[in-house]
C-alpha cells in the first residue's frame, strides 16, 4: 500500500539511501500510524527479500520519507511503503525519494496497490489499473468442525510450499516464503489431497487482531477449509483481516458467510505485462506492501 501526500514544490536538501533493517522499523511505525496494521515480525521477513530495494530519505540524521521497490526476478518488482513522516509532508520529500528509488526496478514490470484517490497520480507515472483489492475484516464465526486434510505446516513442507507459491505469484520468492512460514508467532496450515499440496495459508498477529495472508488454494472448498482451520486458533472476539482480489468472488462469498465485512479497497496497478501465475488460486494476497 502506498501513501502519496506530498506536493512537488521546492525540495530542501534530502539524502536518499538504502535503508537498514533498523530504519525500516521506523517506517513500520509510520505505516501503523496510517492504520496499515502491520503484522508482527513483518519487517524482519520483508527486508531480506531485497535489501537494496528499501529506500529512506533523510534530513541530516532524521528519517522523513521512504519507499520500497523489491525486485523479485528479472521481470517483476513490487513497490510499497510510499510514506512520509506526517510532520514533513507537503514539501516534496516523498516524490524525491520515489524518483531516487524507482530506477532500482530497471525494466521490470512494477506492481503496487494504490489508494483510490491516488490512482491518477500513479497513472501519470505509467501505471495502469488491473483490478481492485478489497480489505475484509471482522470477528469470524467459530468453525463448526475440524477441517479435513488440513495440517499445521512443518519444516518438511517448506520446499513443496515454496514451489506451490511460485504458481500463485508472478515470481519465485522462495526465500521470503520460507521466512514467512516459519517466523515467530505465525501459524501456517496446508491443505493436502492424496499427499499433494492443494493450498496453504498463514495467520499472523498484528497491532489490531490478526491477519491472514496469503490464502492460496486449488478450489473454493480448499480455501474454506484453510480459512476455518486458521481462525480456529483465534480466541473469542478476536478480529481477523484479509486482502482479496476483487475478481475472486468465491473468496468474497466465503468471508461474508463467516461474518467478515468489506472495509476499504485499493487499486492493483502495473507498469507493464505481468508474468503469468494462477490467479484463480489467489483467495487472499500476502501483503499490500510486498504483493
């Protein structure tokens, strides 16, 4: 998700450099201040994905702006974390950071999720809208039973799950997925059919409630089983949220049937052709910030 609240007036001296892991914890605080509800441990999973793709703008020693452009492959990158410290908005620092960072993507197609009011700004930068991404949240209805053939992920599943993920995402992100599955506090389940992976999902705590992402599955029935098995770990009255591609009507039906509601939407946009992947398997994305 990206926040673009700057004007393009004269910009005081701003130094834009790659960001350290410690820098990015500050950026996560800005994101939470915007209501992004960053998952616990997300930063430690995000930053190693492409350490040269996280940028921060400073005035002296003071971080004031940020953007990430994570290169997943020779053909695909994701832009996120387009943020400016609220105290320093309206001075052009965000735009200057964008301009310094964007060449990191090279000739890759770049994807992002934009707030609707910023769609025109991104279109002027060469992005085209593909579909909406809808944020659902709420306290889910308790599962009525144990989901069959759905098990907790162990280290033995990781290799097969990274291969499955590659079919559901425009690039290989095996290192990221391995971290995402095994980070402290996360609960990951996989759906098995005759010993074969038929989907997986990850539940993680956040500042407010929990988040599920990704939720990838072969069929709506597989997605339903995974969702129910994940939310069975929640306590009473605990809220969960997911970000689903609007074309995935089966996911919307599932979440509505479990008592969740659509809260807001973003616009998925790209600069060029998207490497092919199994879009029908995407019942919820991993993260608006990293695709």
